[in-house]
């Protein structure tokens, strides 16, 4: 059956209310403080290296890409190559860590953003959250296999050393969802033994975070 207006819940109002249910999730805003090293690149600087846009991935063969992956876990290593998602590549391009070429032409930030937005839905919202979390020193990786956008590791933790602390869902501030959809996100976090983090992005790209925890009376 189609959803009625009454079934729709304005997400921002829902989360700003900070309601605690008798049995269920506790919703609270949390402050994600910035780390000392920004995106976690440590003090060693890596000069920009060349990458190639191939399909829906950006690929690097340069040793610098492997070094960057070792320090900050950007991309996925396969057969001595590093494969970046659009979000990772756009972030690295904005920070002047890489250059991106497609069919022999060097892509600007705006052009790569345009291409990525045409391929991936909700790209600006997701990129705004990825960028904000990386700038604060958190390692952020995809969580599609968990049914979420991202998984986030606590500061000082790299994938392979320990499990991610949060599953993260970025949403735009005017978005809405039903209680059923909200509960489904909680179930994803509970089933993966992670905390649920919802990131609200406003029209200027600023991000506010809400952590949802299960409580018992």
C-alpha cells in the first residue's frame, strides 16, 4: 500500500527531538572532534600521483598510492594496484593528493564531481559526510555488504586491526523516512554489532551527527 503523509516522519525533527523510547533506541547528538592529523596522513607528505578513471573506479599504479594506503587506508589494493571509489578519489583530488585522467584528459574537481553524481545517487550528501569524517581523522570505508553507506573506524584503528565502531548513514536535512525504515537502520547496526550513526547534511554541506543506542528501562 502507498505510504500516507502521516506515516512519513521528518528526519531532522525526529532526531532533534532527542526522544528516548520506553524500549528501543536512544537518540543523541554527538560532537565528532577533529583529530590532530586531519585525514590521518601522519606527518609524512606524499606528492600528487597520477590515477586513471576506468569504469566506476579510479586506478593508481604508483608506489605512492600503496604508501598512502598503508598510512591511511585509502582505496583497495589488488595486484599491486590501488582502486579508489569516486568518493575517495574526489576527496584525494580536492586535497591535491592525486591527479585524475580520463581518455587522456586531466579532470578537474568539478568535472569528477559531475561524473560521480551522474553515476551514484545522493553523491553530494555522501561525499560531504565522507569528507567531514576524514578531515576529523576517522577512516571511512564502504559498508554496502552490511546494507549501510559507510563503516567508520575509531581514531587510531585501521581496517584489519579491529572492527569498525559505527555504521554510518548520510542523509540530507530535508529527507524523511518511516519508522519502519528507521528501525531497519537500527537492525543493520545491531546485527553487525556496531553503533548506528546518522549524519544530517545541510544545504551548505555542514554535518551534524546523531548516535542511536539501544537502551533498556
